[in-house]
C-alpha cells in the first residue's frame, strides 16, 4: 500500500521559501515549536493535497498566499513509495512518485494544476480518484470533529472512504453478493411487519407515482435495507460504555482521540497502510499522565504501520528515540522554516563540536540522549532560546533575578533548563544548537565532580573558545559574564553572597521557613533581595543583556 515519504510546501500561508519534511517509517511526525510558528499550516497543506476536498478545484484566498501576495506561485508536493498511477478505468499502468498541486496566478488559462508525476521521467499525468485514494489524510483538528469523520455526510469522510473499500472487496465475489441481498430482503420483510412503516411506504410510493404522471420517463421510490451501490452504508460506528451504546457527544476529548487512533490504526492494518492521521494538539484537555499514555499509544500504532502527524506544545509527545520524526518549526524573518535532524546528522554535529567516544556514533547517539531527557529539558524545543544551568538552584532563582532586570524569560520565550551537572552542559548545548536553538550556558568553578576541570574544558571548547579563554574561565574566582557563557567563581551561592549585602541573612530566614532545600532557599532569597544599588544587580543586567542578544543577527 502507498506510504507518504515527503511533503514539500512553498509560498503557502506562513511558508515562503520551499520547506521539506520527511516522514520516517515507524515513528510519528511530530511538529514542535513556539506558538504561531506555522505548524498548523503544514497540516493544512497536507490536508489540501490529500484530504477531503479535491485540490484541483481549490481557488486560494488572499491569506493563503505567502505574504498575502497573490502574484506568488503556491506549490505543494507529496512524495510516495509503493504507489501506482491509475487511469480512469481503474487500471494501474505506472508507478506514482509524486502528487503536485500548483497555483500560478500569472498562468494563461488554467491557473490551478493537480498532477501526478510518475517514475521514468514522463510528462505529468492527470490524477484519478483511484490514484489519490491510495494514501488519504484525515485531520482531527482542534475542534475534534470526530463525529463528522465517522459519518456519511460526504464521500470523503473517513467512514465513507472505509466503507467504499469494504464494498469493493465484497463485490469481488458475486456469490457472496447474492447471499447478502437475500439476507437484506429478509430484513426488509421484518421491517414491513411494523404497520406504520408499511403504510408510510405504500402512501409514499402512490404519491410519488401520481406526482410524476405525464413525465416522459419512469421513476419509482422504494425503501431498502441496503444500498446496492455500497452495501456497507448501513453500518454505523457507535461507542459503547458498560454494554450500552453512547453518542459521540457523550465522549470526552481524550476518548474521541483514542477512538480516532483506533479507527485509523484498524484501517491501516486492514489495507496495509494508505492512511495518514493528522492530530492537532493531542494534549488538549488531557492531564499530564493521560498525555504520556496517549503518546505511548501513538508510538505503538506508528510502529505497527499507521502514519501519524502531530502538532504539539507538550514535551510528552517528544521521543528522542524517534528523533527522525521530530520537526522543529519556527519563523525566521516572518516565514516558517523547519529543522529536521537524523541520527547521522546529530552524531556528526556532536563530533564536529567536540564529542568523542562510543556514544557519539549514529547507532548510539539517540539512546545516549534519550536516557537523560526529561520533560523540562525537552521543553527547550518549544523555546526561542535556552539558558542551560547545572541544577535546580539556578533554574528556580535565575528567572527571578532576570525579571528584576527587566528580562522576563517567560514572556520572551526563553527556557532556563537544569541539566543535572557540569558534565551535561556541553551535551545539551550540542543538542539544542543542532536544531538551531541559541543556547547560553551558566556554570560555576566548584571542583566537586570535576577535579581536573575536564568537564568545564569540554564545555568551553564545545561553545567555541580558544585555549587562552578556556584557561581564564577556569581560573576565574569571581563572577565572569561573556558572550556565550557566564561562570560564578567558586559557586552560585558564595558568589551572590559577595555581591548582595544581606544575602546570607535571607538564606537563614529561608531555611527557617522552608528547610534545607537549596533550590527553594535560593528562590526565596531572589524574591526578597532589595532592588537597590547592590553590585549584583549590575552583573545580572550584564547577564540579561548577553542572553537577550543571543542569536540576534
């Protein structure tokens, strides 16, 4: 069965220059990034090409052109494997490589073209229903209209598509068709035992015939327990609970999503693929544990053949072992761009930036990162930039200090991330930088767990420092803030005690109220330090300026 392998989009909505996303086998395609980056527009492009409506008749509105410039050419292309090209009689006479939709406003004549590109270099061909129906896309949007998809409202709903598939399989055996007709006739006889039905049927037929008197053609009306053009139209999908049938309106959002997944998965299994399920924000209305459970089911179904595309703002749906399906979506100069990194790419990038050893190979790099990934760390994929710190103390306290210097990290989309020690700073700097997310690092010169300064040297060389500056940073006994890093002399708390009079006293108060938790005490102090002329505020303003300037071109 056909499988979508690649989607390219150009000049459509927020997408300007051509972008390309690859759908790897066995893992979901997960579109992540900050709000308004263009994730949903990628799904809309996929839906336009393979969704419910026929793209050949689509007339774009002004907002569908990049930059609202209706003179631009829009192009959306899907690449496939295991797909055939079918003529109008349903005969497969070629190997389908791509489906391409273009809209050229300056074209003479037909501005809109929907074409099939086959292998072998032949000219583009027309697209038949049989060609397009090999790999269809069903979108479960933020409005969760699952009841629509599981109805016969149009022939393009998921249920209608499925029943046409069943009908085609059924009528391939004439003897089976005849047996089924006899069974339906028996059902109709039972329906006629209801007096009201029998009377209504008789009156309707009489009135219809009288109305058509004088017409030049004959026409009659009848009730049937089946539709001979599609025997399966009599089937309905009904959720059950406790042995009782329910309506879709009675289902919670999470239940609807699971039903959509189960339905699409069963479709893919029955027909060996041929369907793409796109879900926007699957985390909506789900508590954190339910998000994790749903993410696990999605990964299981993808490994079993279902193709799934997600847009999400939740790190629960990010799985580093499925890194090749992870697409970072962001805007650059107002246009949507994407970044997709393979295991080979990541391993190569890490080696180019100082990584050594067995864990820096393509076959080991993903388990290496996955074993240390946390939700807090993965949340950095949704940020404009990240500040990497050693532990929870700095993670809790630093945003308070920065906000006091008028850098609101939450408002500016800056994630402060604790990576659990000096040895992990270089590791995660490489990861985020590989995705093009600017990363700033903070550490201290406390020699605990780094007696020979190997971890600090690795970090500083990774971020591009020369030997002299590396030596100066490691020798620093005071607070040193530079373009890409900041080092707190001996350690974070001792340095701040020297820069803020009254810091130690507030620590004592914090311990009395909160106990011996260093992170909680550090945040307690940060929230209560007077916003006066203490030298520490000058240093934090310098740090805020460096972070704000990070990644600015």
